[in-house]
């Protein structure tokens, strides 16, 4: 998400305002300390104008 945000010259505060959450939450998501809800992930993808899969994906665990 950080790369997509930076490509659009947005600060964490800009994205927070666009998505209706705090800058602290944006930072927590970008650093991996918070996993967003599906609704928030969809909002973030919409704000950044990318498919949700470009921002978030499941890690495949070895069997």
C-alpha cells in the first residue's frame, strides 16, 4: 500500500483523510501491525484506484 500511496504523491495523512480513518491506522497497516477489515481494504483500494489484490493478498502457507 505504501508504494501505491507514494506513486500518487499522497501522505499517510492524505490517505487517512480520503478513507476516513486515522493516519496512525494507515501507518499500522503499512507496517504490518494492523490487518484492515474487508470494508476498509476496499475503501483503501478505491481511494488509491487499484484492485484490492494490488494492496493486499493472502500468504500461502506450506502444507
